[in-house]
């Protein structure tokens, strides 16, 4: 059973840009790069849809907003679970030692 072929992002961008130029037809690009025409259409569409994100501040890398209350709750939960684990490890020690 064969796996699907994986293409690198740089290759996808190159093919999509060639499709956007319009110097060759999709069929010609398909033959040239050895990619199915449907894939070229999908990559071209993805490039057009995501192009505005490139010019966002920070080159499109959006940092998730940190919620201080959620972080505090998560740290409290980590501490609670650590204490429980340590307690149970100590309580089970007599039965696990052989």
C-alpha cells in the first residue's frame, strides 16, 4: 500500500506562484512539476487566501493571547496534582517494596 506524496511548503509556493503568473497553463505546470492539476488549483487558492496574513505585524505569526487567570488556575492545578502524586507514592510504598 503506497502513501500519499508529501510536498514541501517551498515547492508548493513555487508552483502556486507560477500558476499565478499565468505564463503557462495549469496543464503545462502539471507536466512540468509532476503534480496533479487539482493540487495546483488548491495551492493557488490557499496562496491567494493567506496572502494578506503575510503583511500582518510580525509577518503573520500571531501570538496567542495569554489569559493570566487561566495560567494561574493551571499552575494551581499542577501543584495540586504534584502533591497528590507524591502523597500516593508514599502511601503505596509499603505494598510496592519487595
